[in-house]
C-alpha cells in the first residue's frame, strides 16, 4: 500500500502488512500477561550481578568471548542439577533469549524451499521466525484437549517433509506437556526425512512431578535440540538469556549462522552471576507450582453462563481457561480492575500467569466481579 507521502522503501512485500510483536506492556498494579516470575531478585543476587558486571566492564574495550565457554559450562552444570542429564559444554548454546536461539535454528536448518512445522495452538512467535528466514510455515493440529496425537504428528511430518519441527513442551498458551512417547514418535519420523526436532522447554522447571524433560532423549537423538530460557522460572526475563542443549554437531551448525560476538560481555557476566544463585532464584518455583495447581482447582469451580469454566491441564506457570462468548470484554473488564492478563489462544480462551498469592487473589476477585457483571447484563 503506497500512500503519497510514504517514502519508497524496498520493503520485502511479505512484510508490508505485518505489525511488530507486541504483548501490551501496560503499567497496571497486577501484571499477569507474559508469564514472568513475579519475584524480583534479592539484594544478594543484585550485589553479585553488580560485581560480575563491574569486572566485565573493566574489559569492555575488548570483544567478549565469542564462544562464551565459561557460561556454557555453567549452563551445563545447571542442567545436570535440574534434570539429572550431564552434558558437555560443547553441547550447549546460548543467545539473547531463546527467541534468538530459535532464529539461529531456522537460519541453519530452515530457509528458502524448506518447511518448518508445528502443531496449533502453539507459541505465536514460531511463524514469525519462519517468515523472517524465508521458511515455509505449516501447522498440524492438537486435539480438543490440546494433547498431540502421535499418529497425526507422524502423518503430517511424512506429508509435509519439514526440515525443522517445533514442539513446545509445556506448550504455550495451553500449558500441555508432551509425553516422551510422543516426542520419540516425532523423533523417529523426523530422522527419516531428515528434520531437526526442537523441543521448546521454556517452562520446563514448572513441570509437575514425574513429567520428564526431553533432555533425557538427547543421547540417542543427534537431531534433537532442547531449548530453555532464564526468562521464566529463573526470574530473569530482563536478562535476555536463552539456551539450547543438543549434539555437539548441531551446536556447531549454529555457530556458523550466529552474528560474531552476539552475547555481550555484560550479558555473559550477569547470566553467570544469576546462575551462581540458582538455588535462590529457583526457590520460588515450588511455590509457584502449588499456586498454579490451586488456581486451576479454583477456576474449575467457577461457573459462567450456568456452565463450569474449562481449564487446560498445565505444567507451566500459566493457566488457559474459558470459554467466554466475548473474551475481549472479560479481558477488558479485568484490566479496568487493574489486572492485565493475555488475550491469546483459541477463540474464547484467556491465559493468566501465576503471580504472587496477593496477585492471584486480585485476579480471582476481579474475575468473579467481571463474570457476575456479564451475567447481569445478559439477564
Ligand atoms: C516465553 C517463551 C520463550 C522464552 O523466550 P525468551 O526469548 O527466552 O524470553 C520461549 N518459548 C516459549 C513457548 C515461551 O512462551
């Protein structure tokens, strides 16, 4: 669309009608919209970060370690403690958020003439990574209860022949974790194409007791990549540090496409400082999981229009619930009461992040109010 005053810029035509990613960033008392950890770092954590960053600052005239070896070793140590899977630092990769890790994956394994596949509903950023790397984007379907039928997954892989398959587990926005048997069925079908399988475990630390991590499958599957982030459970969304575990060969391919020195010395230092406090930063995860399970129970007890609310099973730090005839009105009603949640997912559903107990109470009170008000209007 060329308007008379618009400068003639040679924008790629497929970007002409696109808008930037944007969950609303509104300054309201209760922010439960982007699945952050609600607990700010303690003074002790802040002090360590300051110290590490000060040390890095003394050498800011030099480029940082391009291969961030010390950070990769720290991340490998963390994964060993968190999941029991011991990896070599050469099997670990990191970037500015797992968003950038995903971009590296698509730059290396996607591209023109190639296809990336996922299963809807899932993370809204995936199609953007595909678009930005000229990769064809295809989605299969999740079942009514948001689980993934392995037979459907395998059939879709065989029909579409993707080079990259993206599986979020726990999935966003539904919270659904995939059983290892499903991931293994996908891995086997992918090996025959061949395709790289990316299991996005951004929320892995919140998984319920007994739900394993795909890290356990790395040994047997060199075409598997498991992505993680410090943005969610690790309470460091502002840090922008995402990472990946895979075979050393897969990681080597990512080293080719990354921009040189993509991880600043300041980021590397702050991430290492945060990892040194892992016990404390993850200390709230158990509370958040319990809070989440209570919130699911509470939501399932709520009635809307004479029907109980539907609530998806969740292994993440958020809950998808619905359905509402007019979800935007409910979202707006909550916002008018100072509670920001996310209007996302299939029609009629809303997603709320788990906050502090006080924030959860505010959300519950506001939702009760909004639902009562809607019922009155409909009478
Ligand atoms: C939040 C989220 C991420 C994390 O992205 P970062 O860039 O690491 O902040 C990745 N995947 C999913 C599905 C998410 O919801």
